[in-house]
């Protein structure tokens, strides 16, 4: 969607533009060396670390995908004023941090960790959910279905979920300290897992590993002939030693206690407290459609999933499906208030919403942020609160409609999603002005 916004804006300006997109499955439409040589400006819209070495020496400006989508003209105006020749990853990081600390500081590091963690979580969660289809405790009996439920649980829970926090911490550290931080973060994250510190310990391990390795890299000065030892021997060894000891003696004991208390509290929630927590999770999932607030609620819910608490992720997914489905409903019931391209975007948003892709609502957010976000929060909060109040559980961290069979009360859960979406859709259709700028 950001790429489409950039392309449309460039075409209106009469610019010749080449776009390279990078997602979970890698790069597409890669720009050539000739394209780079002829370029007057390199415009990078990314929320995670990307390799920029091929743009060496070219004027480069970096921003977030959200800003590129919602404020395209403004971001390009800034780009022409502020772009500086790309020299190194470190230089760009420093320059970018001054421009937008939210997207190039802590948030960028967290999103890098989440991005690499998600495939592990989704694969493991779906396997656990399939295991539950044989019975909630079927995995405990190796004689059921030839031991298949146990095998699925071993793969999903014993392997994938056991690695999840380590992978997250590794790539947070990688985002901060590049490759030397990867091993230290991986080991620190695994110590958080085995020490019972959970996702909170993993977050601490990732940042600790990244900044410790960065400090060691700057502090240790070696003759040029020995510099090659730093990334493969000195930094991993000293970083792992320091971070490992800190995790074992300082971080894990109190954080494990906090996580145990949190798990106990969540599993013993009464209906009032459950509603409040569901309201909070649901509202956060709809604040920025895949942004930092949304990701904070989702990461918390996934963390609880790995700790054996399955209600928050159900609430998060129900709420996260509401904004795009709600926007689709609004375009259906108030067709005269929407242009044809908006109605088409509504149909696409509906499909994305069914797949639990909240970003499907972003084109509507870009055109009318206050009303879209406000109505989405109302519907999402209702969905999250009802899901928590009814104690609905889900063993999978993602999937939308495809994982409904794994929900504890699938028909009621579908009704909750539908109710939240209808509330959002009707509210937005009611308060949206008839004349609006097209998407």
C-alpha cells in the first residue's frame, strides 16, 4: 500500500520512478545498478532494517511505511530538502534517528524482532492448534491417533515456541548491533525462555545484547590485522559472557516472578477485569492498524500464548479483524458517500480483514484518520471485551478466518467479530461526510 501511494504520487508529479518492495518473502521488482546510477533521490520507506549498501553515495532519505502512505507529499518534500549521501548503515541510522526517533529507535528494533519472530510463532501456533483438535489434552497420550497430537505439540510447542523468544531477541540485537549482536541476542533470548522470563525477558535480552555488543565494538581497539577477530570471536564471546551472566543473576529471577504473577492474574480474571483487559487490548489493536500500539498489544498477547494463556490472543485477533471489515461494511451500506475506487478498496479490505490483516483499513485511515480510527476503536474494544468476558481461547497466533475451527467457541467468536465490525461500519457510514477526498 505504501508502494502504491508512492507510485501514484510520483506519476502525478511526472517523475520517472523505480520501486523495490521488500516483504516477508524477500524482494520484488529489484532496481538495477543502472537505475541507481541515474537516480536523483533514494526514498526508503521501511519499519525494519534493510540492506542499503547498493545505494552507496546516493542522496538517501529514510522514513516509515506509515508516513509514506499517509503523508506522501510531505515526506517527499522533506526528502528533497534533507536527503544526504548514503555512506554506511551506521551513518544512515544516526541521520534517520534525528528525523523520526519512533521509527528508527526502539520501535524499529522491536519491529525487526517481531518481523523475524512471526513466521516461527505462526508455524508453531498452528501446529499446536491442530494438536488441540484431537482434544485439549490429547498430546499427553502417545496412543491417540498414532501419537500425532503429541508429535504436533512437540514440533509446535517443544521446538517452535521454545525458539520464538530467542529468535525475537536475536533480531532485536541484530537491528542494534548488526551481525555481531545476533549470536549474543539468540543466547540471551534462550536464557530468558529457559529461565521463565518469557517475552518480557526476551525484550530485555535483545536490547541488552545489542547495546552491550555496540559498546564493546566501540571500546575494543585492535590493530588492523586483528580486526577480523572482533565479529567472529571477541564480540560474541565477551557479549555472551556479559549478557548471559546478567540474564541469569539479574534479569531472570525478578522477571520470571513478574511473568508468573501475570499468568496467574490472567487465568484468574473475573468477568469485570476480563472486560477491562479486553477493552484495552481491543482498543490498542485498532489505534494504528499495524503500528507500534497495535504491535504492543499483539506482542503481549503472543507472549501470553507462549505462557499457556490463550484468551488475550483471541481478543486481539477479533479486534484486529474489525477495522478492515468495518470499513468494507461502511462502503456497502453508504455507497453514495464513497467513490468507486473507495468501494473497491472496501472489498479488498474485507478480504484482508478475514485474514486478520488490520492494515487493510489503512487507505481509509489515510483519507479520514480521526473518524476511521475512532469508529474502529469502538468496534474493536467491544469485540475484545466480549471475547475476554466469555473466556474464548485460541491456540493459534494468526490466521483470521482460517483458524476459527481452533477457537474454543467458534460460532460465538464469529458473532463477536461480526458485531464489532457492524458497529464500526454503521458508525463510520453514519458520521462520514458525503464529499471526501478519494483514496
